[in-house]
C-alpha cells in the first residue's frame, strides 16, 4: 500500500472505508473542473479504484 500512498500523494488512501471514496471524489471533481479525459490517466484511475474496492471488501467482509 505504501506504493499507492507515495504515488498519489495528498490523495493517498487512508482507512479504506472513507479515504478511498474521498480520493475518488477528489479525482472526479478535478476531472470535471479540468474536463480532461485522457485515456492513460483513466486507465490508471480504474486500476486504483479496482484495488481500492478489492482491499475494502477484504477488510470489511460484512459489506
């Protein structure tokens, strides 16, 4: 996880219950503001969101 935290800086994912969604929301707001839909960036974000969801479901089996 330290790799993701280092790579995404201030959007680092802390406590997947809230941190993950906060980071995703920040990314969506930035994208809406900039109106940038670069394929490479989208691909990177999807990978992170997927990892985020998998780890979140593993840590919270009741979900």
